[in-house]
């Protein structure tokens, strides 16, 4: 269930590291999965106590094509069932990085969580990168949000607009 090629596939070279010997390559678990699962390349089980974090190796190095990146993201099942997630999320792997891929996991749950060799610990999404050209400007073009700041769009389904003060106006 791990190989679902499409016409848009991107060739990505992996180098299996000694700790990754015998583990599956990153694998897509369904035909429409955006992310491929990464597997824990630990020699012995790692116990994450509540509040603890650990760097868990994935057992490979990667060579992404120019103009692409990989993002390492949490697995939703680990997050909802155990409170375990990726601390640096999404973690970015640049196209020129050739070091070992690893995942920073943290246990936000209330019970210890054990990571065993071969456990699916995160997912990796490969995507194109667009670089920006930045330029300083004294004035920015107006927008409906203007300079309302963090949280200025609110949390309810209200259709009111946001003014320059960040307060919600009646629709």
C-alpha cells in the first residue's frame, strides 16, 4: 500500500543510513495521501514522558531537486490519541540539505509514550518552493483587514468587516 506513482511524481534520492537499515522507505499510505510516513530509526525504544521532547532519527538523508522542499509534519493519530506531535512544525528540509532527517517529537499528553523501531512518527510532504523578492516600501496597499493585527478576523462565523483599528464593524 506504499507505492502510488502519478504523472506528477518528483524523483527524490535517499541515502539509507546505518540506523535506517531494514526499515521501509518513506511511504504513502493511500492513493491520495499528500504526505508519506516516516519511520522511527531507533535502536532501542524511546520513552517520552509528559512534557519531554526527543530527536528521533528517520534513518536516511535526502537529496531534493532544486526548487523543492520537504516539510515534516505531525501525524494526526498520534496527536489526538496520545498528545504526541512535532515540535518544529512544519520542519523544513531545504533542497541543499544532505544531513540525516530526524523528527523532533514532544509528548503533550498526560501519559508516557513509547517510540519503537519502525513506528510511523511523522509525515513528509514534498512541494515546490517559490522565492520572494523583497522590497522596502513606506506605504502598503490597503486590504479589508488593514493593520488589524493578530486575531483581527475573529473566531466566530460573523460576516462583519475588519477596520483599520482591528475592531469588527457590523455588516
